[in-house]
C-alpha cells in the first residue's frame, strides 16, 4: 500500500439508504410477513352483497289547497244562521226568534291553512204565501243545487227525542229533496243541548238516515258550539281540491252597507211581534264614508200604516232605541263614529209586488256567490265584524 494512503473497511455496514439508521429487512421475510397479513385480513364481500347507501327519502308533499261552497239548508228556525256564526267564530248573520229571519243568501268565508270554507246561509224552506216567500225558497234550492257540499240542518226537539218511534217532519222531507243526487250531504242535528237523555237521540237518528245516504251525521249544539270542530273536519274531507275563491282576509262577499241594513232590521225584529216583523224591509239610502265619520241613511219599510206607528213608538222612543243599538253595532263594524239616520216609510204590499221587491233589494239571485272577489274597502274583512270580535274556536 502506498505511503499516505488509507484503507477502507468493506465489511462495515452502510447506512440505510433512507437515512433512518434501520437495516433493510430480508426480502424473503418481508414477503412472508405480507402473506400472513393477507391471510388474516377479512374477505371482501361480493359486489352484490355489499351494503348500499340508503336512498334519500322523498319529502312529503304539501297538502294541496281545498276550497268550495257549503250550503246550509233546512226549514225555518232550525239554527242555520246560528250555525254559520258558530263556524266562523263571529256574528255575521242576524238571528231572532222569528221564523224566516234570513231572507238572502249570505256567504261566510273561513280560511284555515290551505283550506277555505265558503259557507252559504240560506232562507228556511217553507210553504210560501207571497212572492217574497217564493223567492226565498228559490234562493235556498238554487244555492243547494250549485254547492259543493250541503249541510242539511234539522232540529230534533225534546218531544221528538222522547218518542219511541219519532217520524220525520214533512217539511224536512221536502227540504232534503231539494238537494240534487250526487251532491254530498251531511245531516246536522242541531240543538242537542235541549235533549237531556242523549240515548233518545240515537233512537231518532235512524228515521232521518232513511231519507238519504248521508256522507256523515253530526249532532251539534250551534248555540254552545259543541260538535262544530268535528263538523268542520267532515266538511273538509268532502271539499274539492282547488285554489281559494277569495282572499284570506275576506269574511263575506257582501258589502259593509248590507250588514248595516241587517243590523237595523235585527233591532226591529227584536222589538216587534206578530205580523209586524214579516212586513218589514230595510234599504240603505245613503252611505258616505269619511276619515273620521260615516254618515248612513236607512229607511224601514212597513206594509201597513198602523205598523209605522208601532215601530216609531210613543214619542219616538221605539225608533230611537232601534237607531241607538244599530249605530253602536255599526261603529264596531266600521271602526269609527257613525251618524245613523233611520226613517220609517209605508210601502203597502211590497212583499207581493215583483217591482217593489227589486226596489227593496230582493232581486232574483241565482244563489251563486261571486268567486274571486277583489279586495276592496267596502267588503267585510275579518278585522271588521258585525258586532262581536272573532272568538277562539279551538276552545271547544
């Protein structure tokens, strides 16, 4: 070896090429180790048996809107107008103890969620004695013929409920015959609060069930609003799918001035007896709405001159009481002060004169409500109610 040269030890181990300082494992040992791991590893499932990700569940569809007309028919004084008010939760139609108080078709609109109920109160079906009575019957039957659902309202008094085999009243038979075949009808048995033994009611119902194949039979007390929630559900199940007929804030298709006239007539009915109420009609002669005051002029038409003195009363006390009570209700309806001028006129035989009937507002309507009514200040809104605020129907 030359002087100054250094020797290299070939047997010394070289550093691991990765710089970790660990020696490179034997190739055979590494292969055996991989084979052992593969043997112990779980076998892969066939592709067909592998768990598949769950498909996303489709979102439930929103309930489609429903809307339709519901006609209330029946003989006089069975509580149709009281039922309308109970369903709406407010006093819309006037009521009294006199039969045939309702002379017009009155629409009461209730919108709950995606369902809109358009209730149509109608005059009681009866044997007409004049043109007014015939018009009222035609209005009721025409409304029932065009409605989507009919509520056939009956009143089973305590005497009928106590009978062992009560018979259906002939006028009830005539009333249910007025409904066309194919129209769903719900039998509404009203005034059950007057029946002490409810078991007797169950014995009477089969006699009414024989009249027609009713979609449902619902006993209620409209006065106490007992059973109205179930009745509303039964109606909803029968209404057709479709868009709402009116804006959600509409309460009726009638203008406010119509209800002011009805308020005056209601006060007259409350204070008179015998033939006087049947010979009274009311017209709104002037209706001027201001920012702070509404001026209204109303005429009360009577059939006989002697009736005029009865309504005016001694020293004008009766007429003053009528005007004051009606004005207070009208102010709550309009939400502002009202100047109400009520006058009494004699219009002989108006209820049997075709031209007079039209002049007094009893035109030959077909019973159909005006659909898609536009919003207008003169229409009756939910915020303005004829006398009473809307009540909570969920309190049943």
